[in-house]
C-alpha cells in the first residue's frame, strides 16, 4: 500500500501546490517566500488528501476481472 501512497501523493502534491502557487501569484504576491510557503502548505495538505484517497480504495480482496489472463499459446 505504501507504493500507492507515494504515487498518489506525488500527483496530489503537484496539483495542490500548483493550484496554490497560481492563486498566490494571481493575488499579487510575487516574492519567493510567499511562493515557497504556498508549496509547503500544498505539501502539508496533500497528506490528508492522499490518506482520504487511499481509504476509498478497496483493499479487501483482488478482483478476478483484473487478473492477468492465461496465455493460450504457452506450451508445457
């Protein structure tokens, strides 16, 4: 589950941080400390968002429809 968390976190972090940085720039704050602060806030807000996405995923048992198909050309 941890590798899914890293993958989802990277996507959520990129989206949230980018959105916050664009919002900060549109508000007129062009200084580096404000942009870095927006990125830090995006990183912190990405943690609970990633956790919420992972909780929505079904981890009980694998779905047979998504399993690898048997190769019909395999000769034993």
